[in-house]
């Protein structure tokens, strides 16, 4: 507005001012109108002042400017106060709204709050999340006589509900003499927010008019609580449905993992010509991602393009996530590279996608290009390396993140790192992570707690695992399973079975994995009768159909106990084809019990079933060697060479001073190998004094006894024990992880070392833990 167009001051009146204010689009124009009002004295008219002040509450005028204008109005009325309070509320300054109310009360001789003032105040309390301020406002409402105003009462119900105080919300609602649709929707929304299905159902059923908003809220609540059938029943009964109704029902199916039903519902919605919004698009793409329906997701992408939905960054990100999750990383890459509106979610989706398809180098490149990284960025990269088996890199990335100090790890990161520590036998690093969790007061939920229990159990720290378990508030079936299995693995089978009984008493129903742990415990200690009892209980009491792992445990249990014929009969009676692990358990037992004829027959069968399995060749070769059939031994080894079957070398891992050391059978490459060999000589000298005699039957080569003894002393676990004695303090247990079953000779030597050197030695082989203390082992010679 140019000055030439301004009305002369002498002719400015209410009508002209209203016209000018309607045409006003810029601050400079507003200032000219205000100047004329000041010059003419028209600003002193309260009504005129309220009109120009109301016009100042616009997008192009700063709220502080409006406040200056407010402060210069000589006699502001309730409308002007309310306008200023509303402006502060809308501009995210709720504290100023409350302050203005106090100012109004101080000026109560000339201005009074009205039915519009208190809803603004209540909304300010909601914005501030202060139920205490809200209750103070409620008191003022009663004192000022506005407690019968339905608009005010509805806002109070909403305030209490949003702040989580459903007792007071319900009290205000119940005491209302007049309830309109907003009243019912407000109290219902409160119960929906709290997830209180039963109370929400009571309110919904009592509603005199069930409108679309209320029905949609109930569908959302049912979906959130997994009550899909009730949600669908309500959806079908609705006389009127809007796009939110369809979106809520599709989201209900998707959140409950019923992705096929979600997609069918969307097809029906689309057939009826109902427009697609952002929420339903994301639900459909999420359903495609969870079900790996790439073709369906790609078709939906085409529909999104037709409707112009790709301009929404959230839909764009959902498409990137869908393609990367479904394995079409090229399509995800194309979307990402051609988009003009990516955000941090887009970048994180690409990191996650590259990680899932194994392209960790590209994942790192995207990660390094990010200007800002959040916890999801780090989580995607760290968990990607962990899932790919790159455990050293996983821990290195975690340490890098912690050194930078900008991001605190979330549950996914902690689970990935703890799992990596377990696989690397990095106990000290794992303990550090656990200490970090405790120091920072992080919630140890079922997943994180189970991961910690698993780590401590697999590293032989039973007491630490039990501490984690007993300090968990919520113990899921997986937590009980980890404890039961861990105790059994560590030789505490009796306690393991006691915990199984405690699990059932606590009301947690055992599942398939539980019985694998229980039967495994019976197997470790040769408890044949107990094993049979639990196997029958699983089928008849708990109605769990045994799978191949359960049968494998029973076969191993029977075979280890020398009941070889019964074990083979059980294999023949299995309702599914036995796997090689089950036959392998029988073959190992044949070797142990000297059943050479059966062992030869089973061994040949296994080699035929899996000709590339080195362990079966070795076991059969050992059976032949035990009866001196060196020609057959040579034949087996010749077959292995011919078929390029390479025997997995024995490998033992030990952690010392935060560094993981790895030894293989016959190792000569360790930097301290000379000191280790000197320690081995010292060990041999000391244990022979208390009865050690090398078991050369473990060496299945046709060589003389002296060579066999030398070969025995190059086993990886002996090298690790010698190294452990060198580098760890007397009070520190020597913890070793071995990839193969510990041989009889190494087992005998470890027992005697624990006595001769007064040290605790913990060896975990591929089957069980061996806790060696003062010349005895926790396995009680049964492994």
C-alpha cells in the first residue's frame, strides 16, 4: 500500500479501517494504518484498538511486536487479552499465555476473564505438560463460575487426559451436566491414549452418538493392542467411513503382522475410489517390506507416482526402505540419488539397505558422507557389521562412536556389541558395556537382558549371568531359556532343571527352545530317565510337537549313555527325515563306546549324505585307527584329498588384557611362542609328577609313540592354557573357547594343571563348558 492511497486522517473511520486491514499484506502497510490511528487518536477507541491488535496476530508480524502494541492500548478488554494469549499459544509461548492471565487478574477492576479465556489457559497447561498448573486453572474456573460452561469443561477433560490423569478427567466428565459430542470424544481419546481398552469400550458403548472420529479412535486402539478381530468388526459395523477409517484398519493389520490382510484391505479401499493419504501409503509399503513383497511394493510405487505422492519425504523414505529391505538395492539407490528432498531417514535407510545386502563398504561410504549422524545411523552400521559376522569391526565402530561422545548407544547397538563380544570371547569389553549400562541407568529389557545372560553364560561367568537375570523386571521366555540352557552348558544341570520348574511356577509357558535347553541339559549329564520324562511332557502336557532338534537331543542322550540300538531305532521312527547332525551324534557315540561295526556303517552313510563334511570323515577315520585299520585310514584321507575336503583345524581363543589371542593346532606363529613352549615343558614336568600320562590313542596317525606325544602337545587348547598361565594373575580364571570338542588327553591335562598350578580353567568346546578346579571338571567326565 503506497502512502498516496492512504485515507486522509480526517476521514478515517471504523468501516475504512476494516477495509484497509483486510487489504493489508505487509508490515509496512500495517505500520501506516497504525500511524494514522495514532495520529487521529482513533487508537484510543477500545473497539478500534481491538480490531488492529487482532490484525497484528498474523504470519508476517512478529508476536513481540503484537505485544508492544498490546502494552500501548490504554484500556484493553477481555477480547484483546484473549487475542494476545491465543497468539502466544499458537507461536509456542504458552508460558506467556499464563503470564498474561495473571496480568489480567491484576487488572480485574477493568477486565475479567470469560468463557474463551480458560480454554486458552488449559491449552497452555497442556503445551507445558503441567497438570499442576492445570489444576490451579481448574480451581479458578470453579471460583469464577465457569465450571458449567461445556466448552471450558471439555478443555479440562482434554487437559487431564493428555497429561495422563484419567481419574480427574473422568471426574470432570461425570460431573458435567451437559455433554456434547466433543465431551465424549475427549474422554474416549484419553482412554485410547492410555491404552485402556476396557474403559474405552465402556465409554464408546455409552456414547449417544458414535461418530466417525470415535470409531476411528477405537480401531486404532484395538490395533495397538493386537485385538484385530474387534477392530474389523467395528470397521464393518460403521455406517460412515472416511479415509482415516480405512487407514486405521490397514495400519491395524500391518502392526499386527497381518500384512496380506492389510494389502487386501488397501485393494478394496482403492477399488472404492478412496484417495490415498500419506499414512496409508506408509502402512502399505511397510506391509510389503515385512512380507518381502517386492513386486507388490513396486506396483504400489507406480500408483504413488500417478497420485503425486513421491513429493512427500516420508513416502519417499518408505519406498527406499521397502526396496532395500526386499533386496532391490539398485532401485533404492536410484530413488536416493535422484531425490531432491532426502533427509536423515533417507540416508539411514540406505545404510541399513546396504548393510542387509552385505555391501558394508558402500554402507560405510554413505555413513561417512553424512553431515549429521544420529543413533539410527550408527545402529544401522554397527548392527550390519555384527550380522555379517564382522565382530572385530563391530566393536571398533562402537569404540569409535563412544570416543566421539556425541551419540548414546541404543538397545540395538548394545545388543550387537554384546553379541560381538560373545563371539570374540572379549569378556573384558563385554563387562565394560554392561558397566556402562548400569552407570547410565539404561533399562535392561527382555532382549538386552537375554543378550547379557547369553554372553556371560557362553563365557563361563555363571554368577554374572544369574545376577543379570534376577535383576530383570520383565523376564520373557527367551530370558528363562538363556538361563536354563546356560546353566546346563556350564555343568549345573540340576540347577538348570530347577529353574525350568521355577519358570513354569512363575506362569511363563515353555516353548520349543525351552525343551531343547532342558533335553540338552539331560544330555550333558546322561540323565536318560529325566530326558524321557521331559520329552513325553513336552508332547502330552505342553502340546508341543517335537522338531528335529528335540529328536537330535534324545538320540544324542541315548547314544552317549551307550544305548546305541535304541538311539538308532529312534532315528528310524522319526516323523521327519533325520539330519546329518542327528546321525553325527550317533557316529560320535559309536567312536566313544567302541561300536566299530555300527560306527563304520553310520560313518559311510553320513559321508554319502554329506561328502564335503570334514568331521564325519575324521570320525570314521578315527574309528578305523582305533582298531588299527591303517589302510582304511589312508583310504578315507585319500578320499578327503580327492574331494577337497579340508579338516577344520583345532582353534582356541583366549582373551588377555583386553586382547584376543588365537591359537591353532601346531601353532608356531605366535610372537611369544618360545615362552609358550617353555611353559609347556614346565607344565609337562609338573603334571607328570601327579600322574599325567599322554593318551596317544588320540593321535590317529601310524607314527611312533614319541611322535604321537609331541603331536598331542601341539593341540590348540594346550597352547592357550600355557599362554594363560603366563599372562594372567593367579586369581583370574583362564577362559578358553575351542571350536571343536576337547580331546580326552587335553581334558585330562587341564584337570591336572588346575590342581598343580592352583588355577581355575574354563574351556568351552563346541558342546559344553568345562570348569576345571582342583583336579576335577564340572562335566563329571561326561561330555
